[in-house]
C-alpha cells in the first residue's frame, strides 16, 4: 500500500485513543525496519520536538522530561513515551543503518525558539546579540492567551520587530554558516521563522496554523532531511488532502502520489478529551455513531478492525466513498451533551484519504 511513497501521513479521529496511538507505533516500526523510513514528525512545536530528538539521537536528558516539555497533554502518554523509547533503542542497535529522527512541525509557542535564537546569535555574532535580544523583548514569555491582550498597535510593532530578527539571520547566512555549520544555521533560522509563525497564529487562527504546519513539513523533508522518507502524525482534519484550508492539501500538491494519507476512524468507545470548555483531560465515551455515518457502513463488515485501501476499490464502492458523509472528528475537547453537533465531520472519504484504519471500539490513551 505504501509502495515507493516518500511521505506517509497518519491521521486520527481523536487525540486520545489508545488503539490509534498503538497502531501508529506499529506502523512506524514497520516503515523504519522494513521500508527505510528515518524521520518521524508529529503535530507538536518544532523546537520542543528537537529536544526529544536530542534524546533519541544521543540520549541527552530523559524521554519523559522531553515529552512533557512539548506542552500538549494529548502526547504526554505512555503510548508516545513507548514510541520515543523504541526510537532511542533502535538508534542504539541500528548498526550501519541511518538513525531515525523525532521532529515536530507545529508553531504555537516561542518558549524554546526565542532563547535558542538569542544564544545562537550571541555565539556567532556577538556584536548583534544585544540587538536580537531587544527585538524579541516584546514577545518573550508571551503565548496565545497573553499576546492577544496587547493593543493592535503593540501587536503590529512586535510583528515588525520579530520579522526584523528573522531577516537579520537571513541576511547574514554566509557569516553565520561559516561560524557554525549549514545544519546549525538552518535550524536556528527556522526557529526564528517559528517565532514569526506563532505570532501570526495567535492573531490569525487555525488557517494560518495549517499553512505554517505544511510549510514546516516541506522544510523538514526538502531541506533538513532531503531525500529521506518521513512519517507524519496529526489529526485527521490536518492530514486530509481534499480541503485547501488544511495542511494536507498543500502537502498533496507538493508531494503528489509520493505521499500516502491514512485516516483513522472508530465507531464507538472511550477516549481522552477535555470536558468543554476547559476541564481536565479524562475519559469520554461514545455509545455509537449516528445513522447514515461512514462508521455505520464500516460496522456492517462485522470486523473489529481493518485497513482499507481506498484507491483500489470496485467502482460502486468508490462512488459510495465519494459521497459526503459524516465521521467522528474529535480533538482535545469533547462536549458530551451535543456530540453530533460539534464533533461530526462531513467529507468525501475517498478524496480525503488514501487508506483508512478502522476500529469498531476504542479505549482511552494512557495519560502520564
């Protein structure tokens, strides 16, 4: 099913289902061990994921601490920790095979990016260290909650300031590369770009975020890991290839048939999510899918789980999957009183995904 694809994009119908996470781990192991994939990238902040990669590559720090440092409770689970530990174990026994990397492509925080850019400039260009420190003062310590409270004039000034910091690194490419390395320069230039992206997300919302996640993914595959095979992990909404507002659409335009998009679906069961509006994460339960849903159709197969290649179906089945029907789409929040109002997603499944992984029932991920 994967064939000679360079990118395998793995979705999920919730951010808190054990079976989804365990299957992704299983798929990653297969793609690394059997098909030569060497990069794993998750829907998490890029610089913070690099801290995890430092553990995966060299054993620096601890996997648990690095995982917690990615902020999202959704990934702070036993399943993701097991995946990270497997990656580290693989790198220790890989012999002459290439190392596997843990990366991120999101840009919602500046906590790690700002100090790393400051430290880099201080090391390669001490005369501009003070200038960069001042350029970042307006956004240092800010986040998606505190930044929007600034006046529009303050936001505009800050946007220009962090843009100048990014431009400063771009304009001194030769000098900074010579004083470090091309790999180190590119990484810190991207950190400066992450700061610009985060500010835009805080003021521009979801569409800006998906566009930036696509941009960062392409940077990872075409600049940092050029020629390498990559596994992506994000929500179904983000990886789906049929809607221009989501990350999967520009990725499909960029990679074409060299990308395989895998949606994950379930009919019923338990998963972790926050209660609306922002309660603590915990188990939520769905008894069944509504009538007319894709899951209702999948349940007629009588299989507790299956993997379906949507590209290789008889015409009658392909026509059915080209129709817009609803499917569960649950992120980190779930409101039990109105499940079908906010948490159903109508889409033509065959246009959104190449493959579907289906579980009849699920259990909650194991929060740490």
